[in-house]
C-alpha cells in the first residue's frame, strides 16, 4: 500500500478560479465541474487561495440579506491552503484527511505550481481498489 501515490489518483484537470472572478461565476464553475471547492491560481498557475461551496454560500446569503452586489473570489477565498505533492503517498494523505478538514487538496509541484487536485473520494477509491486486488489474489 505504500506504493500508492497521489499522482496515480489525482484529477489533472480540475476546475480552477481566478481572484478577480465574480463569486457567481465561481459558483457556476463549481456546479458544472461537480467540485466542492477549488484552488485559486495566478497567471503562473501558482496557488494563491482556495474557495469552497461553503465560502460562496456564505457570501451569497449575506448579499441577499443586505441587497449587495456579490463579491469577487479574492473577497471570500482562504489564503492558507493545505496542499500535497504528487509523490506523496495515498495512505499518508488518508491519515491527514482524518485529522484535517479539507475534502479536497490541491496537488502542487515543489515550486507551488498547480498540477491537479485529489479528493477524499479519490483517496477512498484508491484504497478500495488496492484492498480488492489483495482480496482477489487471496481468493
């Protein structure tokens, strides 16, 4: 199981966001892309933040109560982002996911450039696949 790497199970084409994008556009991308959140990147594909459905929902609710124009992604994104590397192990990531809240982690190279994302479902699927391969060999 130590051989399971993030690179083998990550999504290499995630939905990403731009800091100047309106929150409504970010919501549209989240819904169409079926992601619960995603990395906010700059022109060099470096991660500068993270936006989630919850962040968008909170801002949109506030806008409806106060009849305000909606915000930009930069107004609601979190700037502290937990990331993983493509060479990290799935088992280590699974253990981190038990302690840390994010359901989705951006995957970055050693320079902080976005390579993709990996979700809790991806990790669960990787472990399930590995366990099933052991069961079939035993049977």
